[in-house]
C-alpha cells in the first residue's frame, strides 16, 4: 500500500494538474514504484491520484502502460483505462481496455483481455481474474497459435480452441480448458469437457505427444500415441504403443538419462503375434517378438572413458516387418579407451547378429576381446615421426573357425618439401603377426581342419611424391598435381593357414589409389613392389565454386594371387580409377566415380551423384553400376538408379518424392515414396506414402500410409 507520507509529499509537490516526466514513490507493492505520465493530479478528499496521457507504471519486474491510471489509496486499488498493456515478468504481454489491479499489479480484474504469450501464441477472453499473483481465471476464452491474416484480420484462424473457462496456473505452469471446442477455419470439429497443456515457459512436461495415424497393407490401420514422462531434469522416458488392426499392439518405449559422467539411452519394442513359417504362413501358434537398442558413454577420469552399444532382435525379420530398421547385421559392443598425449589405448568386445536368410549363428563370431595400443612420437629436428601400433584379438565361433592374433607394428616417416615446391614423404614400417587357429580348413586337405600357430614378418618401404603446379587466371585458381607412390615390400604374406576375418570386403577406387595397403584390416597384406601414379587437376573460383578431377593406375612388379579376379588389381597393370567433382555454385553438385578396364577402357564401375537446383526446387539423381568387388564372396553385377526431389510449392507447402530402381534383369522398382508437408507458425502437417517391393519370409511387399498433424504450442 502506498504510504500516506509519500502521497502527501506528492500532493504538495503537484498542487494541481501539472505536466510530470517521472515521479518515484513507494508503497505500491514491494519496493519502489516508478510512475511517469503527461499529467498527474491528486484529490485530497478521497485520496485518489490520477495520471493521464502516456502513463507508465513500473512495479518490480511488472510494467503497466495505459491512457489513464488512477490509484485509490484507501482501497489500495489501481484502475487503468484505454490501450492497456501489461508486461509480465514471465515475458507475456496482456492487452485490455479496462483493469482493476492491486498488490503491486499482481492481482485484479481485467475485461476484454488479450494475451500475447512468450511463444507468440495468443489468448483472448471476455474477462480475467488474477489471484495469488500466479493464477488467472479467464471467462469465454479463445486460444490459438495462428497469426491473423493481414489481408483479412476478421477471418478465423486455421485452428483455435474455444473454452467457457480457462485457468492458467503459473505455479504449475499449466493451462486447463473446460468445455472446450476445437475449431478449424471457424468450424467446430471436436469437443472435450477438459483439456490441458503446459504453458509456453515449459521446456519439458509429462503428457501425450503428437499421435501418428496410418495404414499399412501388412499391418492394417495404425495409430501410435506417445506419452512422455519427465522424470527428473536429467532423466525422461517415452511410452509409444503402436495399435494395428491386423497385428494387435506393438509396445515401444525409450528411456534417456544424462549423468554426471555421461549419457544412457535405451529403446525397444515387444509384441505377441501369430507365428509364421518360412513361406509367411501362420502356424497356429503365438510368438513373442521384439528388439532392444541401448547405448551409453561415460567418463572415468581425464584419460579414460567407457561405453557400450547393444542391438538385439528376437528373429531375423522383425525389425523390417514392423519398420524399425532395415539393417541386415546388428552389432553389440562394450569398450574402454583412454587418450593421453599422443597415445591411445582401447579394449573392445563385439557380438554380432546376422539378419539375412543365409546367416548361420554357428558361424557368427564373438570377439572377446580386441585390444589396441597406438603411439605417435614427437617430431624430430627434421620433422621425422615414429609410431607404434599393437593389437590383440580373440575371435570365437560356436560352430566354425576360432582364431587368436597378436600384432606389433613400427613405422617411421620423414616429410620433406624442396625449394621448387616438390613434396616428399618417406615411409618405412615393419609389422609382425602371430596367429593361432582352431578348426581352420586344411588348405592341403579341404575335407579336414587344422589347429596351430602361424606367424609372418611384413616390412615395407614407400616414397610418396607430388608436385603441385599453380596458376591463377582471372578469378580462377588452377592446380595441376602429378602424384606418385613407390612401394617396396616382399611378395606374398597371405598364407592359406591365416584366416581372413577383417579384410573380406575390398574395393579398388579413387580413395585407396595411393594407399600403401588397400585392405581394411590386418588379416590380409598387400605385398610386392609397385608404383601408384595419377594426376589431380583442380580449379577454384573466387566465389566458392570448384571443380576437381583425379585419374590414376597402379603397376605391380609382377602379378600374384593377393587380389581376386575382377577386383581391378588382379594383373600387373591395374584398372584405371578416377573421380570428377563439379560444383560451380550452390545450385549444382556433381560427383562421378569410375573404374575403366585397363585394356579396352570399358566401364567396370560407374557411379555418379547429382544434386541440382535451389533450395525451393532441389533434385537428386544417383546411379551405380558394379561388378564383383569382394575378394572371396561371389557378388553378381549390380546396376541401380536413385531419384529424389523436393519442391517448395508455397511458403508453407512442400512436396517430396523418391524412387529406387534395379536396372538389371527386368528392371524392377525396389521402393518409392511420395510425401507432402505443410508447416507454419501454428500447425505442422505431414503426409507420407511408401511402397516397398522387398520380399524375405514374412517381410512382404507393402504399401504404408501415414498422417501426422501437430498443433504447435500445445505441448
């Protein structure tokens, strides 16, 4: 309450109607109050102070503006009229034509109120009552997150909620509606006796999330209604049951947690459905199916950390049938690793689950453990570096070959740049491997298996040279750079008594043209004397455009059996490999990778990706043609094209489409999809139609339709 002494001083100072720029007083609420207006008068008899014209009243963090404000000292009541705007400490702005407020503007009555909330949503009501400084009851209210159309301000918004009574409780930060109607373009479409959602100040709150509707030819009608649990500030969970008309309920959920040292995430699903056999026929029995995915990463101290990933499914086709994943191999891993200076050490455990029809559990490996140690020394006076790599691996199978491997490698390099700009790098390395195997097929007697030890010593010397020539012409910088790598190493090193576990997949392309060892792992070694040579050409524009090209070949001193037929390296002279990238501006990005036959220059591998157009109309084209690329497995030739595009139709509407087509044989379509989306400040609408032609046991070709409608700012 305004103190009488302050009122008396104010009255004596003002005398009558007097222009006042600012007047500081006390008592109207907590702490000092700042009042400014064009004119301020004081009536002694009733004890009423009146401010007129551009009135601004500041009480704490709350600000009131109006045409006229009067203060009744006896009733401790502020009455405001005309163009009222009240800025709340939370950031909300209240507009009205008349208000009666008390208790430092915290409580009172307001008529014809309009509220602009912190997330730009809007609330209007016939009247509002504020009590306890944190509870507002509104009568005959309308809420919407949609802005009014500038050309037709009286037109109803896209959606709005009309309610007889709305309660905004700032202590619980919730907005409750009673007898509420949802209107779309002014037409009522739904009624509920009660609905509630968090107010705009809430970042996380327990409650229902946006549902997804749809229909699938395999699962029937679908409805997924997630419920979010805000457990603690650093822990939450989501329960998302999927209701289907043909397969019943698939229960899915997710749990997330941030700890002081790391993070944890768990998700999975489970269902109890009809069992199906290999030809997708029901057996008459029920079966529980599901999957789990887990990941965690945690710090131990400044050097060490540990973590894990876990991926398991009850059967091969579950993830694809219910559209959780299209992976054909699940990998589980637990690890401990440390970093200190130039040293890295790690210990890993791996378990795999193959989801292809031909995968056999008895042949699936368990790696327990894999140990690695890597060290790089400080540069010497001439820039020379040395390093060490050590590893140990134990690989077990329940029904096939087991192997153990110890490996130790030392390497040294000396970089040098001549005064003419030639760049050299001399590399020397030696590696020793020791293997112990069980149940390995005897190469001399394929019907029998063998056990025992096998070792090898693998030295290598290499010289890498490049000589960039640079020329600038106008705004274009041009670079022509010949590159040569000369490698000397013993031939062989790949005994049949050493199993190939980590180097089965191999592809000769532009990325490993100059590599000293093109195999991904340690089990296979690229030996022999050879020269890798190629030419790089680049052009760079002043505005960021660029184009690059590379072509090269590898020449071996003599051929051996290191690489399988059709890999491009089976002869002394390799195939030609290359890459072209053209990106003149942000509207075009073209990448072409190829492999040409060494003799006929026919295309043995051909792949390109093209992205074109502005963000409003963006298209993508991808093409790949491959011959067999693996060293051991037979892979038939493959030719495939991918098309995708996105069109922004208006400021709010966009459409997408994509397709994947197999060009071998009859040229069947693998999959296609089309979609449309509408997004503005108050609504998000997504429609998607997908068609897949993949068939694998109970995974049949299917069509899937989904619809997701999100009314923004409702939680």
